[in-house]
């Protein structure tokens, strides 16, 4: 798949996430996707998450339960070789239990398969900011 098409897939995913369209987000993933949260992130306890259902229940549902709001902002997408897309962005969130807001620097490394589906995800994030907020 052409790398600009990979960028379009990831751009579409972020736009769907922003509007709460989780079925579209999950639909962009290969059935055997491998998803890894950053080491030190509280959600890394399930690494690796295999398949969209594991991601939905182990990551997205927990994010929703824990946060008053959780937004992805300042997203920039970067072409990479070998069917990879790097996204640099920030998490803008507020934790329900602590009332603490945070704005953390993040990078997502996406790996695509030849059919335009996401086959792997690796998160890199300022885990100290997340931990300090209670996230």
C-alpha cells in the first residue's frame, strides 16, 4: 500500500476517535492487531492487546471510565518506511477520581499491513504526567 494511503487510514482513525466513532476506529484494525501501551502506563498491564475486542475492552473502555474527558490534540502524521506511520500529538485529559487535568506529549507508531489495515501499534507517552494525574 502506498504510504500516503497509510497516512489517510490513520488520519481517518483519529478523526473517528475524535467524534466517538469507535466502530470505525476498530474497523481500521486487522483482526490480529498487536497493540502495546507505553511501559509505565497503567494500561500497559494488558500488553500486548491482541485484536480489536481486547483493545476496546482493555484500553478504550478503561479510558472512558477513568476520564471526565480525553482528547487527542495537535496531531501531526509523518511518513515512515516499511508501511509505518508516526503520529506526534498530545493527550488532553481530566481524571474523574482525582479531578486532575493533564496535557502529555505522545507518539504513536502505527504499522500497516498490505491491505490497508493496522497490524501493530506502539504508544510512547510521558508516563509521569499520566501517573501524577492518577490516569
